[in-house]
C-alpha cells in the first residue's frame, strides 16, 4: 500500500531563517507531487507541483522554492522566511487524474 | 479563472438532523470534482470523486451529487463523529499536473 510521510510535524522559526520541509512517498512510482499551503480563512493554496524528477512548476510567486531530487521525494525550501509564510503545509501525490493523497502536514509558525 | 465556492462556511447540526453542503464551481472544462474531509491538524482525507453531471456516490451517511454548476454533499442522520471540515475541489482542463483547486471548506459541528 502507498504511504506519504512529511517532517517535521511542527516547526517554529524566526523571520529570516531558512526552511526545509521534506516529503516522501512509498509504494508507487512516478507520482505527480504537490505542495499546498493552508492558511486561516484562505483554504488550500497550490504552491508547487511536479510531474517528474527535476520538473517543478510554481503556481504562486513567493520566496519559497521546491525540488524533486528523487522520484518519490519532494522538498520545500526557503532561504529567508517571512511572517506571511506561517501556515499548514501539505504534501500530496496522485497518479494522473486520480485523487490526491495528502500527507499529515507540517505546522509552520514564523515568529 | 476557475473558482470554487462552498457554503455555508460553518454549519451546526443536532445529531440526527440531516442537511446538505453546497459547492458551486466555475471551470473551463471539468475533469472531476472531489470531496475531502479534514479533521483539525490533519491532512485531508478523500471521500468521493464525481466526473459528470447526474453522477451520485454514497458512503455511509454521506451522499455526493453533481450538476453542471454545483455539487452537494448530503449528510443523513449525522453523528458527532461526522464533525469536521468538508472540502470541495475541482480538477479542470486548465490545471496542469492534474492539480486540484479547492474551496475554503464548510466547518461542520454535530452536537449530541
């Protein structure tokens, strides 16, 4: 069966510090991978998606970046965090047009 | 631009009191409409996918329906464990990578 892991589960970081969130998927090959952010009152916002290794598409201009160094690994990064980067970050995977499977999420608080 | 609007934003029901949640959408070619359930502090959990107008899906006390402009999630005789946020999402022809475009959700509270 397929599983998706995200870490860390919670993170408190000061403004201006770097960020690295990791997501890994088990039990499937060549999935589409997604990073979403959920902020209070705004719903789930798509940040990045990837259809293959090294292929990253950005949906929202921001100070975040994503990378996919391996088929089932997706990393979200920032060189300098802003207060507005606080939120609940969710990684998800899907196969073609099938449903998205979400990870447990990372709660990020920027202070 | 594709839009997904859910109503109401919040709903409080007594146990056993049936109701419906609404999801209206505007997309340039619908591939699929998805319903998810999200508990506080957790990732969304998949409930249903609907692909064409007139389609219906059921699971326990939940039933999802789809028209050309909206979808309904009917909750029959809800129990307190049905309390959660229900999210609607569309997958449109304009969504690259098969990404989902979500509404803001309906927060449901079912009291004993």
